[in-house]
């Protein structure tokens, strides 16, 4: 019995020494951990940071698009009402609207049409709302496209290379 308890004590001491050695070696010299696909955890963390940055930028651009669409709708409604009472408004302030914080907004009005150009400070998409009188009726259009066409004259429904967009009714 005495030999057996010595053997148990020796094996327990050997296991404790092995755990102490593993712990100290981990503290002294950190090892590079390999992921399941063979990549290091440092590479995984870098990929995750890049992904988070892309997702954050995408979320920002979607929020910016939503804000622009709300302003475009409010602008067209306000201008249609304003035209009913006499003429188009020459600014957002006259319509009781505020410009977007992170965008440059420009209103151009004449006797038969009015346009709101929205050029966000970030990203490369710009927006346009157009209200015009055609044969004694008002028509509206919404467009989006690249910033290089902002404020340039155009003949069709939207500036060159821009697309016409449908803005769904915004729930407030």
C-alpha cells in the first residue's frame, strides 16, 4: 500500500509540474494560434476588422440614402403644394424643410420646373428630385447617379448615366 501512495503522489506531482511548465511557457513566449482553416487568429482578426469597416460604411450609405429619399419626397410634395398656391419655392427653407447634415443641397426653380440636387459629402451617389409643369399638369421624377453630373443640364428624364428611381412611401 505504501508503494502505491508514493506512485500516486509522484504522478500527481508530475502532472502538476507539466501544467506549471505549460502555463509558464505560454506567458513567456506566446504562440501563434492556428485556426481551423490554417490561418492565424491574427489574420482572422484583421479580416473581421475589415469586414466591420465595410459593414459600417454600408450601413452609413443606406442611412444616407434613406435620408435623401425622405427629403426628395418632402421637397416634391412641398413644391406641388406651393405651385398650387402660385409658384415654386426657391429654397428648402421656404418649404419648411431642413437640408441633410452631411450633404450639399441645391434648389433651382423657374416658372415651369424646380429641382433639388443632393450631393452627399461621403460616397459617390447623388440624388435629384424634379417637379415640372407639363401641359398644365405637374409631374415628378426622382433620379440617382454619379456626382459628376450634379448641376449639369440634361434633356431626358434624368441626367446622362443616371437612373430613375421609385421611392416607396415612407412611414413616419
